[in-house]
C-alpha cells in the first residue's frame, strides 16, 4: 500500500507561490494513493511549460516531451506498455494550441490516458501571451488592445468527439471543503476502470 | 483573478442534480463556460464506462503489453523474407 510520500521526492518546484500547479500536483499524488498504485505502475508524460516540469518533482517514471506532442508520446507509450497508468499533464498552450490536433484524436480513439490540462488561460512561462482559452478582450503582451478571438471550449469539443470521461476542477480549490477537493481527482484514477481517455480541464 | 473570484464564480455540478451519464446534458453544461453568462461549472460532466478503449481492441495486445512480449516472435529467416520483399 503506497503513501503520498512514496510519490514524492525532495526537489522543490520552481512554481510561484500560490500557483495552481501545487494543487494539481497534490491531487495527482492523492489520487494515485487512492487508486492503490505504486510508483512503478505509473508513467507521467508532460509537455513544455511550468506545470510540465511535474515529473521532475515526483518519484515516478516520467517523460518531458516536445511542446504540444504530449498526447502523441503518451499514446505511443500506452500502446507499448498498456499495463501502466499513463497520466499526461500539460497546459492550455500545449494541449489546445500546438497539441489541439492530438487532443481531438486521443479523445476520438479513446486511448487509456488520464489527460490533465493545467488551463490558466495564458502562456505564463513565456510571460503572458494570450492562449486559446483566453477570454475575448483580454489585454496581454501580444494583445495590447485586448484579444479579438473567441475562446475555445475544450470540454464541449471533447464531448462532441466522443470523450468517455470529461471533468473540470479548480487547481487550488477549497471550494466545498476538503472532502470535495479530494473526491474528484481520486475518482479519476480509482473508480473508473482503466479503459479509455479521461479528460480533465 | 484570485481564489476569491473562483469561489464566487464557480459551482459544483453535483449540487444541481446533473446526470453525468447524460451526454447531451453534459454538452449543455460545457457550453456554459466559456460562452455563457453564469458561473463556471466544476465536477464530472460526463462518464461512460461502456465504450471499449483503443488498446483493448488491438489484437496483438491481447497477449499482454508489447514491452513484455518477446522481441523476436519468429525465426530470423522470416524477417529476412520480409526484408527481401521490400528491397
């Protein structure tokens, strides 16, 4: 029986204080424990970005891939070694912009990957350009007059393309108390049989 | 926008009696954000455990993960035949 400590190492993340990535990081560890998985049962594939550095901060096998190609790499890994719990963690730029194509097809194929998108509506690592999910009118370095584009709706896209598990959570939330905070990520790994894609924004 | 904003501008789908097995209801909820005027829904929109996964339907994977299968399934001559066909 594993504990949260089994999935932890002693490397401190470079994330800013209060960043939502801390919540996602902890939720993933708790979910893996709840699913009674050991570090060797898991594979984490990430892209490029602040949050994509997550495999460095966990004691699990991980792969920090190319920008936007997270799901393509994870698909290859899953087909080569489908006994492992494959988790992808990447941001909205990686997942919806450069990797939007891969998201659509991974969902359509129903590949057994838990896909967690850290969607902060902005390219934060590169200091604040607008992303596919930025709201219209958002003033950023690349949109000084406010964005003209309408934001993408990733959940609606995933649902219409046949996704078999679609959820949204708030990274650092204490909304509704600690029970609820833990309930959702735990369900991602535990209650669901290991079949098909789990898409979480 | 900080945590307070999200606390005030989100709601849990479980509080509304949303049926996560209903795909059309899930799509309607998904269209609430972005695009709608109201609060942002959080929680499980949709789940369907009956659809087989891709890897469950690949015949060669029935024998177990590829990574655990023997690298050379047939005698080496068999692979030479295939190579000869190509070149």
